[in-house]
C-alpha cells in the first residue's frame, strides 16, 4: 500500500467518502473547479476536522437545517479567535448534516494566500479570497458562502472585547440583494476562548505585513463551541438609499447579537 493510500485509509472512512461524493461540486478534468476546490482534498479535510469538531471543541450546532438546501445563500457570522476556527466549524456543521448537506465557500483574509502552501490548501477545501468580485461569482454559481462582515476587526479583537460585535460593512447586503440570496445569521460562542489575546503588537504586525500579532498562549484551547443558526432573512432587490441598506445590515447584526446571547445563556462552562 502506498503512503497516500495508507493515509487515506486512516482518515477517510467508506461512509465519509460516500458522504462527500454525494455532495461533490462540478470539477474539471484535472479534478479542480475554477476556484481551486478539489473533491479529494475535502475528504482529507473532513477526516482531520471530524475529531476536532466532535471531541476537541465538542461543537453543538443548533438550527443548521435552516440553511437552504440549494441556491445562493450568505451565512453571516461573528468573527473571533485569532485564527479562522469559526469558519471551519461552521463549514463542517453544514457539510456534515445528514439531510441536504452542502460544502460552503468561505471568504478568507487577504494575508492567508501569502503564506506558502496555505493559500492553495485553503482553496482546495473551498475557501476563496474574500473580495466582492469572488463573492459575487460564488453567489452567481449558487454557492453557500460564509462571510464575516467584521473581518480582521473581529478575528483580531482582544479578550476584554469578547462577544462585542465590531462594525459591519454593507457589502454583503448589496450582494444579497443583487443575487436574491437569503442571509442565514450565525452566533458563534466559544471561539473567543480558543486563543484569548491580551494585546496586539502593532509594530511587529506592520513589519511582518500581517493584520495583527496577538499576545496570547501559543496553543489553541479546547473551549466548547456553540453554533446557533437563525432562520433565513430575505431582503428585496429594490433600489434604496445607502442609509436603508445600513438599516438592513443593522437588522442582521441585531439577530447575530441575539444568537450570541442565546449561546452564552446555553453554555454551562468554558471548557
């Protein structure tokens, strides 16, 4: 048995392979779609993430069945934890659901593709550089897209600011309206405690060309994670002033706040 076959036999069970094959995306003759997604790579990703999702973070996902089974959809969540753990867990929750699973696309920060190997690896498991053009193409292709409107303002927040939503941009709302994509809000609770940061070394971050360099423990703590998915929110595509677009964004933000509060009230301990 070759090394690749041996690794696959350890990570990818027959049931997992059948599950992923059932929801695979259209790919070209070389095994990739135009954005780099690879159906074989996602199987290894599933195999690696399954014990992390189920045993390390012991994720409890509520309402994931509310994400539409087809058509364009924006999954909008709060961002936290220094690393994109929240996106991975949301994506796994949707891709692993028993009824109508979907493999979502995640919009990632611009600095990730600059890290050798990491950018290509993230593309292979469904991630796409987070800009409006890519997001628009994903929605036009009837994809489910994970977006964190806080961006690095959210992922790089310090521990004393945990669960305080930062400013949301209006871009995702314009795309939802244009492509008639429902918005599914998600409240993520637990990722704030995975890599709690007490400070950000801004001069070093600037020198390295990265958004932030947190002062935090050099490990990911096994905080229990709660994912609360709200019902889809629909917005018409009529032309309205930007102030009204902002009001719609604030409505989504308020729903995410409600879902965060729900998760905080549900958890009985951090770990």
